[in-house]
């Protein structure tokens, strides 16, 4: 990992696939959880395996954060796990990009910085205006078109 500038579409696709997959294996591993928005019945910490990698998870507030044991990748899905498992927002992308050592992404003929929340918010809004991302109901939550 540790790339400094990468293609944004590849990264968004990978992030979405990881997030949806991790939520899926978490749900399968914990069938007793009734409310996937509040996560009350979910253990505070644990592990799941997805795509050949062990992922630690830690519940926080109304969400859950996954960290790849081998890769160090961080995936912190939006709190709307059940309604929108593929949801993307700028804050979560900053964590993901940082965990990969990504400082910028290429899209639409330019390099976009992705180190600060505000920079990624500008990128996400530009992707939404271009129709690459579509609003998912709540402000700042998007899905890939």
C-alpha cells in the first residue's frame, strides 16, 4: 500500500466492496443482533474474516470500525448499516485513504487532495454533481451510481 496518488474510481469501488462485504460477514457472524442501527446486541470488539483477511471490529457510538489485521486498512461504515450498506461519506473516506497512505486521487483530469475532511467533502460533492455518486437520503451520505 502506501501509494500517494491513485485513481478515485478504483478506490471508491474497493471501499464499497469492502464495506458491503464486511457488514455482510458481521451480520452472518452475529445473527442475534436485532437492531443494526443501534447495535446494542453486538459485542464491543471481535473479529471476522473477509476476502481472506482477518478484520478486527470495534463498536463505537452508533457505528462499528473494521481494521484489517494484515493490511491495516480501515473501513468505518456509516451508521445506517441496514438501510444503506454501501453508503459513502467524506469523513469515512478520509480514514480509509489515510490507512492506505493515499494523499491524493486522480479524477476528471486533476489530482484531488484527500488528507483533510474538507478536501474530501469537496471531492465527494464534485462526484455527486457529475452523477458518479448519488445522494442516499441523509445529507452527506452517498452511494455509487
